[in-house]
């Protein structure tokens, strides 16, 4: 298995090491179609930050690499690791499990770097409850029309699936706002401007730390 997570024989208490500070965590959440992966992937080229590699039970898509894009696990292995407390957060999304391995926080702490978590709203809420000092950013599409267009032009899903994702996206935004844990909302209208805005937000937080 290429995924860099520790082998299942190694144990974790389920709590990140004391060197993992919430001040070094940046949560980027947003509904499907908000562009969080595109935006997040541009940040390491602009600042000293690592991108966390999530674990998932879904199958790899064309071009995805195990251990780089995701740590691909079987449902049984994911469930076992979750029971062992080896995810800082995890959630079910569209029938698949996604989670942030404890090892990712430890990796960033050892390197003395910030860690970017591109995760869904459920995971973002969990992280903010465990690490109140983490910077949590909610990325949003400009409007419902733009969101529908982004979801439909993926070309990988049926109209019914796209509509289901649209409904789920609106529910995620509602959930995020009701939780009141996200520090700032950023509307992803122009990609370059959005990236600039996130860079400014993260750098400002670093100066305040």
C-alpha cells in the first residue's frame, strides 16, 4: 500500500501530539463545485504550507495517485482505523468515508509548517471543536446559478446526480452557517482574486500567532 499512513499494527491514541497547534491549521471547506481543491492546490506555490492528504473509501478517479491525492482504503480498513482513533476527523459523504489521518498533523508539526485541510463542512466543524484556534475558511460559489453550472459541466455525472449534489451543497452551506465556527466566508468568483484573498488571510493569521 502506497499510502503514507502508519501500518495498522502501529497504534495512536486518536489525539494529535502536543506539538500540533491549532494555530498551524487552516481549514478550507466548501460545497462540491466551490473550487476548494483548485484554490487549495495553488497555495503551496505562494506560501510555506503543506496540504493534508485525506483518506477515503471511494475508488481512485483517472489520474489520481494513492498517497498523493488520497490515501485509498477499503471500507473495512477505514472503519478499523476510525475505531482505533486514527482520524482527527471523519465523515460520510455521498456513501463514502473521508477522514484526516492523525499522521498528517504530526507530519506538519515535525516540519514546523502550517497544514491546509481541504475538507467538507462536517469535518471542518469537528476540527474547529478540537482546535478552536484553527483558521476556518468557508469557500462559496458566487450564486446558485454558478454552482449549478459548475456541477453540470463536470461531465462525469448524470443530471440527477448533479441535482443531488446541488441540494447537498446548499445543505452544507446552511450547516456551516448554523454551526458558527467558520471564521470567514470567501466567495470564489475570480480564481486569482480568491487565491490572493486566502493568501492574505493566512499570512495575517501567521503574524497574529
